[in-house]
C-alpha cells in the first residue's frame, strides 16, 4: 500500500543530507552564528504569521532562491529575489484570512564556515491554522543555505520549504506560474 508522502522523502530524494553527529566549532563566534541562523528561521515564521512580508523578507538575501514543494524534492514553485518573495507573500496574505502559527524546531546547522561567511541548515516545522477551529495545516522540513551579509546578519540565499502535506487549498499567489 502506497502512502503520500513517502516516508523519509526529503532524505531519500536527496533534498537533505544529514551528517552523523561529529565534533564542531563551539567557539563564541560559532555559537553566535548558530543562534543567528536559528533566529532567521524563527523570524521568517513569525513574520509570516503576522502578515509582515517586510519582516519575513528581511531573512533573505537580495538574490535568494525560494522554493516550495509538496511531499517531494521537486518544487512546484520557485521565486528568485527578496523583492519577489516579499510580493508573493503579500499576495498569499491577501488570499488567506485565517491565523497561521509556524512552530519551527529542530534547527540543525549542518555546515558552518565562519571565514567564508556561509552555512547550511535545516529545520522542522508544523503550521497550525485557526479559523473557526484549530487544525494542523502542514508539517514541513526546511533546508537552506545562508550567507552572512555585510551588515553581519545571516540570511537565506537558498530556502526550500518541503511540505509533507497541506490541509485546505494552496493560495494562488504561492504558485510561481500565476501572475501577481
């Protein structure tokens, strides 16, 4: 019997490559970077929930590649550039009248190069939806690469949202094939 999504789809389809636990840099600078990377995930989620496209978009580099997929490593939508992400988020917020809450956890910094100012990370998320009741809207895996910008903020330059499944209808503004 087949189920959707397939178990461990993100790993088995090559979207994430978790490494076994190994020694890492836990210096004050590395701890600071790890905390800032986790904050980028959290700030994106809360900015999204509060319909603050400006806040959510501030988590991305100007040249970000932003992808969303459903139960697969293959994205159904792709946006490029911080301003495009901001505009698409505004469209999504206008379509949706419910209250969402992203619960982002299990942030793992898989690679951190302080000298180069680059990192890769992943996280889990659950999105609750409150609208005449409360439901689980989605379970999600995020995988990202980040770059430390000249202002010393760690921002996503690649951001993948892999929804295991989605309750309800997807907003049209979230589909890159739809005009804004």
